[in-house]
C-alpha cells in the first residue's frame, strides 16, 4: 500500500507547477494532496515496516530499521510550506 500511495502521489507531483507557496491560490489542491498523502503514509508506516522486517531477509540476516528516516519523508515540505513536494 505504501508503495502504491507514493507512486500515485508522484504522478500528482508531475502536474504541480512547483511555484513558491505565496504564488499559489489559497485553495490550491496540492496542499490537500500533500497532507493526505503524509497522513496516510504515517498511518501505514509502522505496520508496513513491521511486515518487511518479518518477511525480508538480507545478507546479514536483519533488515535495518528505517522508520526514523522514513518519517522525515514529508517533513521538509511541511516545514517550509513549499508546495506538495516530499523528500524522497
């Protein structure tokens, strides 16, 4: 689900004019899209990471816990208020 969510969100980003926040209309749907994707991503993160750690095996036998890094994915755009971009 998390992969599909980001795939669809990236498709939305292709249509984003990438303008500074102050030049976007007040009702710009990119803000809503970013917030919705961020919230859905956060809701899916723990369960999906738990599942991956349970089923994925790497050369050294353990999968690194990437949750902290992944939680930052939407933090840059939210902190700056700069359009619907996310950090990938």
